[in-house]
């Protein structure tokens, strides 16, 4: 079972990323505006399902590596924290430009809800950035325990933490699906708010990365 601080850190990071305007938010918005609210909810469900499947694949794949190559755990801890810092710095660096970007949501082809769900799954599974995020973000939070790791222990920790990422995005995606075009108009008018949001989200990711090594929280 993952440690409580790891669960909290992954949950906070997942929510911070989902609350910042990005491809996933625009995907849900496009379905809501282009079709209807139910389609937006279906796309949100598809993204969550894709994230869960990716969490399962990550847990199954990395567990074998962790138990066979022991030095990979501390190595990925540094790589993963560096990746989090890079994400946070990039969000802060691009805060002003992203805050001034106009969110343009175009109407899309109307599809059945089952098709929309599977499109959401594919969007999540086939996104290289999402795959990289799972591969580098989760390993630093695996607890070593007594220093010995086994497949079941690592799989359970990675799976638990991995599932938290799409689950923490569900509230934001549902909110986006329900508000639809209204949210897009608000975000376009409140560009300063989007800039502050990027700063806060970036700072949270950097803080979580530093806490992995200094444990000041």
C-alpha cells in the first residue's frame, strides 16, 4: 500500500494538472459545445477509462523492472522529480502566453456515446505525453519499505497511485462538461486568472518534487 503522503501528493498533482486548461479540457469542451452535455460527460468518462488502463499497463510493466533492477528505483526517483520540476517550471514560464491564448472550441461531428467513450480512451492511451507522464511521475512515490520490493508490492503501489491520476481529473472534467461554452467564455475573459492558475499549478508540482527529497511537508 502506498504511503499516505504519496497518495496525497499524487492526488494534489493530478488535480492541479487537470484544473489547468490543456488538451484534455479542450477535448471535453469540444464535445460539450459541438454536441451536448451528455457527449461531454461521455468524453470525460472515456479519458478516465483510458487513464485507468494506462495505470494498469504502467503498473504491470514497471513492476518487473523494479524487482529485477534494484538501482532503477532511486534513479527514477531523481528522474521523476526532475520531470515534475520541468513540468512546473514550463507551466510557470508559459503562464503569460497560455493565459493570453484564446480558447477556440470548434463544433465536431456528432457521434454515438459509445464512440465518444472509445475516442476518449484512445486519446488518453495514444498520447505520448500522457504515457511519459505515467512512466516518470509514478515511480518516485513507490515506497521501498524494508528495502526489498516484489512484483505484487510494486504493482499494487503503482496501480493505486496511477488510478488516482484519472480519478482526480474527473471532478474537473465533469465541471467542464456541465459548463461547456460558458466556461470557455469565462476563461477567455479572465486571462489573468488563467495566468495565476498556471503559476499556482506549476508551483505545486515543483513543491511536490522537492518534498520527495527534503520531506518538509
